[in-house]
């Protein structure tokens, strides 16, 4: 049986192809499924990109990645290539993850052991000292007896003090939240695999 190619080697080959397609390489995994290797590549929009990662761009990335793998013959034998978007369940660990999550309800795990939940309304630029910037989170208290949820005062959290975060399913019915920069679109944020889809290819 042929051993699967190391994921790091595959990453080195496919990352330039993903970048050439105008996307960011999020993750690479290589496993076995019977006699074939399965190469799973997760791609995402960049921090400054607006809108959603649609099927056409995923398909473009799939073709670019497939061509790169075949040209370098990095995966021995037959393989199945799966290229997809991250989905909203992925941990938020980088600045661009939080930028893409603006407008969503999130839970943050802080480095001091605490947690903070609420609507992420902005990711402010980093200052001269670096650190990745500041997250602005508006706490949301569920309403009682059919009343609308209550909004707390915005909390500014240095990104350097955040261990990670996750996007939560918003059942509050709150809708867009306004901050000092104006209204926040409740529909803006990461696109899950059901929305953006995924593209597969066999070689």
C-alpha cells in the first residue's frame, strides 16, 4: 500500500496555486480511502475581500490545485481532490477570521481564562504597538416573555488577548447591530460549506 503524501509537502505545492486563484489556503489534509489518497484542501477569502466565497471561485481553485498536484506528481497513485470553504464551525484564530465574522454572534476564549460572548461589530486596526488590533463585541442579553434582546455597552478586546473564538448560531432575532462605525450587516460573515459548496475532482 502506498503511504499518503505528507500534508506539509502537499501544502507547499498547492499554496501558490491557491494564491494565484485569489484565495487563502486555510488547511490541507491527506488521508487514505481504500486504494486511493484523499486530498482535502480548505480555502477562504482574504481579509480584504467582500461578499461570499461562491462555487465558481471554489471551482477555479480546484482546477488550479489539481494542475499543481499533477505537475509536481506529489501524490503517488490515484487520488481524490476535495476543495471546500472552511464553514462557520472553524475556530477563529487569526485576524482575518474575525474580520470575516463581523456581524455574527461569537464566543471568545481569552488568554486570562475568561470568556466573552456577544455580537462582533468591528475589528479595529492595530496601533503602532501591533498586536493585531482590537475586537469590538456588544454583549447580548436574551429578552424575556417575547421581548427583544438587550444590548450591553461595547467591549473592546485586544486581539492579542484572545485565545480563539467561535461563531454561534444566532437565535435571538436581533438583526443588525449598530456600532460607532454605522450599521452592521447581520448576514455578513463566514460562509459555511452548505452556502459556498465544495468541489471535488478525481485524478
